[in-house]
C-alpha cells in the first residue's frame, strides 16, 4: 500500500476514535460537575490549544468561568475537524501532484478511432487481399502502481501477398518484435493460439474459428483485451462490419471460467489507441 494511502487510513481511524471519545465525554459531561457554578476540567478541553500561537491551559484563570462545558466541547470538535481536513487536503494535493508528474501519463500519443455503425443487412462484401500496410494492435501498460492501466497500441506490418485475414492472425500469434518488447509492448493473446484457416463471411460479418486456448487462463480484463486485439486488427484492415466468434466449432456468447458475456456479433469496443 502506498505511504499516502497508509496515512489516509490512519487519519480516518484517528478521526473515528476521537468522535467516539467526544460523544462519551458529552454523555458524561453533565454528571462530572463537582460543585455548583464550577465545572471539572474535561479531557477534550486541552484541544482548545490546537493551532493557537499562545495556548492557554484549561485551568488558567483567564479561561475559568468564561466557557460552559458544551462550549468547550463544541470548540474542541471544530478544531479537531479543521486540523484533520487540512491534513487530508494536503495529502490529496500531494497525490495529485505526483500523478501529474508521471512522465508516462503526461505524453501518450493517441489515435482516435471512429465509432462503429450498427450491424444490419448489407451488400456482399469481398475481402481485399491487395498488398499494403497492415495495422496490428497489441497491448501496453501505462501508469504506476494502482494507477496502472492497459491501452491498445497500434503497430504496422508490411503485407506483400496471400490471405490478409490469415496474415493478421499469424502476426498476432507471433506477437511484438524484440524491439517493440523493449518499449513495453505486450501480447494479450496466448503464445500458441490456434485458429482455423476455414473462415467465411456472411452479410459483412466474419465467422472466425479459434481453439480453446483463446479463453484459457485469463480473467475478465485480459479476455476483453484479447477480444479487442482480434477485432481491431481485423476490422481496421477490411470492410468487414463485425465478427462472430466460434470456439471448438461452436459460437460462444461468453468467455472463460468467469463467463464474460460477449455480443453475438463483435465490433470494435470504443477505446483510445496509443502509438509508439
């Protein structure tokens, strides 16, 4: 746990303890008067000196008889709250300053992706397998500690010939290059992801057949990243409108042991894309 979080937790515990003591003191205050016109000193009366340049002792002649028990208690509560609030604000401002000074959070080149349109009947779409540049999407973590979060990273590959869909799947399985790995690029997909070369397209939607490794050994967040890697890499390089996902020959509506629900037709989940 970061040091600032520990200080905050300690602050909250002390606040709760002080309030309990204040309430107990209030409930017993009326019974602790030693003689008419004179009050016995309260434990919390010593808080009357918080934040004062020239504090006065609770028993000094200057204070004696000028404040009732309830006034002393109310003043002590106000001073305790003021002190605690100031400490909390100072702690929060330090956290914000440290986060804003994080170089990985300050400069992240972003590519804004267009929002996908609704899926519906469409004219027959033919896949374009002409040579050119392919955009692939992998993963990179930004931030530190509990501020860490993943983003898709757009990388480029040169496509010379062959089947574009199979080329994309092959490159995704290979993962980032050694140079890209040194820059923090990761692959959310399994090292040996199996996929069928027998895919089909119907009404602009790709039927993609994957092996069971695609959903194995992953929690909800990693499964989402895997789906996004597949969808962005295929849909950004074609005119396809969506993907139907099949595992072990059966179309799936949930993934992994956690049962992460997915739509019947997968599209690009709106998210910001980083570039190297």
